[in-house]
């Protein structure tokens, strides 16, 4: 049972919510959207949380679908990306295309440490020895700082991507970062995303068609063969399939100055 009719859901939802939504409220809302489109989830979230909401955009295929949807629903919504300093050239090119095509300038979130400062503090190529620490410095900490000013963030995660994402709600409370998390594509498959991109002529990273279904930082992303797990090209050789943004309590936020683990504790082969 839902507390509103489906026809009037977005406004009715806005009317019934109080300033803070409890976990039970969010579950109820998420369940309501299970048979609705990503755009309906987005419309509700924008109406409920603007201006304290932003889209996390890695410039991957899922996030590009959301950029396109958002450009048609609420183009002034903030979009941000985590610039680790080691993204592919094609990713930076796509960011520039987003600016040209949509008039949206993604906010660049930078780590506290430059690559040189990180190398001085933790040794060169930290990603080869302790990718968790490297992700913590270059992705998680900048995200913590940015999200602390928001009530909600929108992400492009899908339930079929990793075990940690399998139970993602369309709307849920993000215990790790302590704000509401909106996952409009949680129910979608990769094929549904690509269908949307093609039908709407959405630009995408050309690397996707060159054996890179999931694209992260250059040193930690390799090509995968047809039929392989799409995320198996990320952090090859490590027991790691998340950068620390979407794994909830299973990967707590490390202190900023955490010491690198010995390679034997991290590497699996
Ligand atoms: S994906 Fe690799 S290079 Fe990028 S932040 Fe994580 S460990 Fe560092």
C-alpha cells in the first residue's frame, strides 16, 4: 500500500514528506517507484531536494543517460565528477562534449593531494600497491567534502553491476555519506541504458566500444573480452570491485592520512 495515488505521486510525495525523511519513509517511496521510469524518480527527487541535490557523473554510459534525462527535466541541477588526475583522455573529451552539447559544466572535484604530493607521501603509483588508499585520497575524500553540503545525491548505479549494488533502492539513505541517495537506473540493465543512449542520440565515451564496458582511472582499467564480467577490467589483480563510493558499510571511509597497506594484504595475485 502506498500513501498516494500513482497519478499524483510526485506532488503528493512532496506534500507528505517532512524536512527529514526516515529510512522507512525512503523505503516506502522507493517501493512506490519500482514500476515507474527513471525520469519519474528524477522528477520527484529534483522537486523534493533542489537546490541541495547533485548528480555524480563519471561520464560512463549510465551517467550519460542521466545527464541527458536531467537536461530535459532540470538542466540547472549541479553535475559533478571526480577528477583523479588519471582519467582517460577520452573521458576528458566527453566532459567537454557535455559542456558543448548540454550547456552543463560538470563541477570538478579534486583531491587534496596532487599526484606528485601523493607520490611523495605514499610512494609512486600508489594504485599498484594500495588502490583502496588511492581511491580514498582521490575519490572518497573529495566526495565526502562535496556531499556534506547536500541533502541528496543522484548516481547511475544499477543492481546488476556488483554484489554490493544488488540491493540498491531507487531511493535510499546512504549510511556511509549520511544523505539521501537517488539511483534512478537501479532496475535497468546495460542493454536498457544503451537503448536509451541510441534513441536519444546521447554522446558516450568511445572506449565503451573498444572493450571497456566500465571506465575508471587509466591505471586501473583494462579491456575485457566479450562475455566477461563488465567490471572485471577494473583493478585487475586485486580483490576490489568498488572504488569506495557505493559499497556502504563494507568499505568504511579511511582517515585521510591512512598508511598504505602492505602489498600482500591487498594483492590477490
Ligand atoms: S581507480 Fe585507481 S588510480 Fe583511480 S583513484 Fe582508484 S586506485 Fe587511484
